[in-house]
C-alpha cells in the first residue's frame, strides 16, 4: 500500500460510529461473523491455527501474543462497520468531496518565463466529489500508488493551482515525492 491508499483507509476508519470490540474473544466473534462462521477462514486471516481461534472463542485463551494482537487489531479494523464506512465514501463521492492535507514535492510544466522547479509545499485543499469518486474507484480497482498520485495531482491542479480555471491555464502539476499525506471526508 502506498501513502495515498493508507490515507484513504485511515479516513474510512474515522467514519465509524462506535468503538470496535476490545477483548480478544469479542474480536474473534466479530471476525467469525464477518467470515460467516468459518473458523478456518478466521485462522487464515490471522495466520494462526484453527484450534487457536476456537480456544479464544471458547475462552480458554484470553491474552494474545503481540503478533496475534496486531493481526487481530488490523483485521478487526477491516471488518468493523463496513456499511458505515461505505456510506461515508459514497457521500464523499457524490456530494461532499474530500479534504487533502499533504506535504509533498510538486513538479510543474508551465509556459516559458515561469518557474517550473519542483519544490516541497504543504497544502490543505478540498477536492470536489468527482475527484473523490475517481480516487475511490481507482483504489477499489487496485490502482498503483502512482495512479492515485496522478488523480490527486489533477484534482489539486484544477482546484488549488488553477483556482477552478481562473488562472494558470497551461499549468500541469505532478506529485513527485510525498512526505506526509492525509485525507478526511
């Protein structure tokens, strides 16, 4: 996963309305429900044996080792309130848009006589719903980090650098290096 993909996932987790389960047994039950009752599938997701999953469900085991604890936290985040997260994404893609906060190196293709040297900038900009929708669709399709960067760069180019078409008509923007990237919707 790249910087943008991770940021989109983090933003989705901010949309949840209740905290996820805390105990290992409750987390195992959640994953069991997400896997439609298959302890073998839960074991495969966590990288443990099927018997280990059964022991946590039964209550024989209570405190997972660090590796299992991390795997549980990761998988529970993926399975927790998927419809709430999907609804937030749909709202962002149709009406709300997304807010991008980044510190990245932007390169420019501009007319002669202007500076086109790439430089680090810190930007916070709101991207309209059409860019949010394209970004979510590309992420769902398994787009590479570079493809996601191109979509974000195009959105920032139109909304921030060109000010929605009111200036710098020939300017083309590319993100060449990301130091920090965060998304909210």
